[in-house]
């Protein structure tokens, strides 16, 4: 077996998006500098390095979509677009001098526990190997595309690309474009390509609740005030945080009065914005508000109203060399097909072959269901941590809030184990924690019966955290020592 000539790392970080960068900053803050970051792509940013499609932007206010310890007074818009978010992450890397720890185009293919030494052996696609005492899995889930198995798709002669694999060299101007899907990435890309394409056909499977984003540019005076008065910037961030906590969170409760009332108002808003009344029924969801992700857009309906945009609700039957045929027998021809068909949220957790104690693989450990303690620790995998593991999804709050709290918690565990010990969550503690999570999820709209990407193949919600951001913060503020087994290294 090829052994790395490098010294044994205290920590290895996998991924260099928000989670990986935050992990590196907090390690340095705690005087831990014997670590490396390994990123499979060539650039910084994770999701925001991969997703470069036109219109890509965050659905959380910019001032809440950044680290609390590194506020950004220079956001140009209330909802930042992809280039600016990537630039912010790059700024953090430069300010905290993290680049010297980074390795790019360095894809991890396996992580295996060496039980004799209690070290993790990390193997890379190029044959390199590294040993480390602790592993922080900081890779996100919004990067591995899901493309449905359409009949005869391979026979299509035109260009097919997923929004997460956007190719800027593909011509869109004056072309006939098909957009398959109508959810988060679709409603961002459709208005942009509709401006330049000759024809855009949108194939919608399930309608969504779509509310106004309320985006706008910040003025130079506003940015100057944010820069001159840090307390004002902090207050502004707090305002967005509490608005989500107090107004959005109550909607996710099952059978909530406010949720039903909001659903009626949203449907009324969507009908008022769509000029073609024959489309109204196609855009009215038949499920409870919040069961699927609530979408934000200021310009989708303007695009839908354009003469060169058509919404098609017939099921796709099969592809041919020039386009596709729907179940009602109508043929559509295209130059380019854009798949806005979402991500493999479950599959990304298995993208690296993880082997723990007694040669137990992660697939075996999760054969019944994906679950972790506090979203980051897995029994039989000592000194291994996921930043955004099962049930850490932000249903009503910024994911950056979740990431910060998880990373701070992980750093506490790393410091507890130090260089000479291992720390592992007890099986019973993990089991009880997840029973509690699922019990609380049963009382949310996410368990009201619709089919969403929050659920695994067995219909279990393995994605979202069932409570608000303040609860998450409180839960991860302290370590319950009785929930862990701490042992000396072999």
C-alpha cells in the first residue's frame, strides 16, 4: 500500500465551500493549524463555484447569508447573485490566510479507519494517501445533479446540460430552448434565457408556491452606513433573522392557520401575475404550503407572460433526434435542453466510500436510514464529522447559521479528543436523538403527504431540522459528555 510521505494531520477538511472555509477559520481560531483542505474542483466556493447558470442567486437575504463573524457591508443587492457570493467566500479565504492549507483538483475517493492506530486513511483519485486524526466532511449536497431516466434521451442530437453543469460556450441566443423542471433553479434561469432565446418551452411536472423576492440594489449611501456603523449592520442582520424566525417558522407547523391563510394569498398573487387565465390551474399547488420548498421570484411571471415562453404540463413520453414527444402526442423540437431537475441530496452523502470500525461502511451503517447525532456524528465512525449531515437542512433559516453552529460544535469535539484520544457518539444517544427529531418532524407540514426532495426512498425526512434557528443554536451550544465514548488512541 502506498503511504503518504506527509506527516500525520490533526485534521483534514473535505470541501472548500462555506462549510470548509468556516471549519478552517475556526480551527485556526482555536490554535489548530496542522490541517489541510482538499477540494475536488479547481476553485473556491463549493455550491457557488459549481452553479454558474444565468440568474443563480441565494434565496436568503445577503446580510444573513454570510458568516456572523465576517459581515459584509458591501453586498450590492438584498439577494446576492452567484458571482458576488463566490467573491465573498474568496474574500474570507484571503483575509484569514486559508489558501496555504488548500489543495485543489484533489478528489477524495475513500476514507477508512485504521483501527490499530485510530487514524483515518484518506485516499485520492490520483493515488495519493494521507493519514489524519480527525476528518471534517464539509461537502454540500447542492452539486450532484439528478437527471431523470427519460426514454431515448441518448438519441437527442442537440445539447443537454443540467443547471449545475452549465456550459457558457453553449449558444442560447436565438435558439429554441427546453427547460425541464420548474423549481428553484428553473425559476432563476427561465427569466434570463427568455430575454435572448427565440423560444423557451418550460416542462412543469409539479406547480410550486412562488412568492415575491423583494430584491433590490443597495444604494451607495446604505453601504456606506453599513460600513461606518457596524452596530447598524448587526441590527439589520438580526432583523432578517427574526423575521424568518417569527413569520416563516409558524408556517411549517402542520395544519397551521397562518399557513392556510398564506397559501390562499400566494395563489391569489400568482393568478394576478399570470396574464393567461388558462394557466392559472397549472400554477396552483395541490399540497399544503411549505410541504415542498417555497420559492422566491420577482421576474418569473413576467417571463411566463412573454410571447416566446410556453408552459407545458403534459408528461414527457420520449426523446427523439430533434426534441421530444409528450404523452398527448405533441412533438417539440429544440436546439438545447436544460435540465433543472434538482440534486441527488441523498447520494452525495455516499459519494466518498467511508469505512469505520470493524470495516463497517457508511452504506451498511445507514442501511435502514440516514441518521446522525446532532447532524454531524455517526456511531462507529470516531473522530469523523459531517458539517451538513442528515437533518441539518435549513427549512426556515439561513444555512450559514446552521453551518456556523455545526462547525463550532465539531471544534469542541475535536478539542475534547485532542491529539491522543478518539471521540465517538454512543449508539443509544444517536438513536434517541433521531427518534426525537422524527417525532418533531411528524408535526410539520413537511410530513403532510407530498413528495419532495426532503424525503428518502422510504418517505422519511432525512434533510430538514424540525425547529427554528434559536433552538438549533441552543442545542449545539454545549456538549453532553454522557452521549460520547472518549478513549485513548491505540
